[in-house]
């Protein structure tokens, strides 16, 4: 039905009733009383309307605290419509609040920093990543100018120039950040920060790895090419000299082969397509083989002992053999003649433990934290003498990571070193 009819029909009905009542009174009691009744009825209708208007005005002033009146006549429809509008508004407000909470939760979980600012760079909101990256505090710094909170000349210049098409690379609080400002709406801007510290470190490691690998391969290749050029230029070279050259070329070729094999081993250990396949590892047989290899490498120049007082474990026998052999062979290479090397396997409260203790040259404390880096050498000249590839301890680190084990290193210059590998009780056979 037409809404206007819904309004006019009750009004017309009430007026009709007033006229009927006034007419009957006029007929029975005379015109004066009839007119008085009409006036009284009209005044009552006016008072009722004014009362409803007053209630509506009070509700409009305080819609959340005042209850909507029930109404009468056309007011019933008016108040019911207002009630539906209020209910829809509350539902929309609830949905908006829920979406806003979801948005802030999503922004809080982002790894990148997000800062919302107004057009004059006053902080309105920031997520936890931005707090970590820029040293902000959403509760404390809200309403403050961002340029007063981020005190970096490069950032200030970026803001002043306003060339937001290109991101800014910023070094701040030992982090390398990629910062960009994105204008949105008319009076707001978003500051986005991406922490590139780890990716930059990985990229630097990659560059160092390529440079070091190239250097390690260049030296033996130079030796081999040099001897080949001599053999080509001097076909009548003395047999003894020729055999000496061949021996050196074989050694350098073996060095390159060892380096390539170690790089392939590292690549395999780091690959997600090469999962660990645990098996029962016979520790006694494994360490006995490693001891025999160590004695062969030593050639009787060191005193080597082996103590086994612990259980077998679950893991990759080949990978553990590679890790343990690297630690033992390093002890042999860096221990002077007549030194002592103790290989021990024992059970502890935390789990099985493997250790290699030597009376070698030892190391200063600043070297210990970098020993497992690729191609890191404490003494480069001595490393060339021992024919090491510089990848042995990097292989050890990755093997232990795959087995959930931890490497601990203790060392003192001219006293010796102890390399300990602590396994967990989870490594024990079921």
C-alpha cells in the first residue's frame, strides 16, 4: 500500500471520530457543548502529537541511551521504521567493527611493516613489524609526527623530495630496510617497510661462496696448466722432473675433486628434496672405521684413542660418518707431531654425545663463531698445507641440523680444541 495512505487514513479516521462525537454532542446538548467537545478533542490530539514529537526529539538526541516509544496511529509506522533503521545501523556497525578487527589482525601478521599516516605525517596506526623495524610504539607514538620518530637524514630527504615512485633503501638499527610511501585517499599515506637484512646476508654469502669457490679452483688449475705448458714446451724434460710434475698435478686434481664433492654434498644436505631417512646406526663400527682412517692420515705421528660408552642411535650413517670424519681429520691436520687426539662417545642426561679433543694449535675466541661458515679459515697458509677444502665444518653444521644435534666448540691457542656434538634422547632407537 502507498505509504502516504498509511499516514492519512488513521489521521482522517481520528478527525472523523472527533466530528462524529462533536456532532452527536451538538445534537443532544446544544452547539456550545458540541463545539467545546470538538475543541477538547482537537487539543488532546495536538497534545498527543506534541508528546510524540518530544519523545522523538529526546531519542534523536540520545539514540543509544533512549528507548524508542511504541507510538500510536501513524507514529507506530514512524517508530517501527526508525527501529529498523537503528537495528540495521547497529548490524552494519558490528560488521564494520569485525572487518576492522580482521584487517588489523591481518596487518599485524604481515612480515612487512605498515604505518598509516595523515597528510602531514602524523602517526595514526602501525603494525608490530613496523614497530620492530622503525622503533615505533603504536600506543605511545600515536599522534606524533613520523619524521620526529624516525631520525634518519636519508628518510627526511626522501620525505622532502616526495619522489615516492622509487623505494628508499635505509640502514636503521642494524637492519637494512626497503621503505616506500604510498599515498591513498586524500588525507592519508601508507609507509611500507620490508626487512632485507636476511636476504642481503644470503646474497653476500652467495657472492662470497662464488668468489671463494672460484679462488679455490683457480689455484690447482693454475698449477696443472703451468705443468702442462712446461710439458708441451719441453718434450725432452728429465724423467724425474716429469714424474714430480705429474705427482703435483695429481695432488691438485684430487684437491679439485674433493672440493667439488664437498660442494655437491652441501647442496644435497640443503635441498628440501633430500629428506633425512633415519636408520639404525652401529656407533661402534662407525667410530672404529673413523679411528682407522685417522691413524692412516696421521701416519703414526699422533697418539689417537677411542672410547665408546654409549648406545647406538637413529640417523643417516653416511651423513654422520661424514660429520664425525671431518671433525677427526681436522684434529689430525691441526695437531702437531706427537700430539694426542681423544675420540669419545658417551651417554649423558641430555642424550648421546660425540667429542673430539686434541692438543693442537687451538684458536682464539673470535674465530669460533665463524668456523662453520663456508671457506672460512683461521690460518689460510696452514689450510693450504693441510689440503683442506674449507667446507668440512659447514658440512658438519648441516648434518647436525638435519639430526637435531648441537655443536659446541672449546679452544685455547697453543693448548688444543674440543668439538662436542650433543644429540637428543629422540635420536635413540625406539
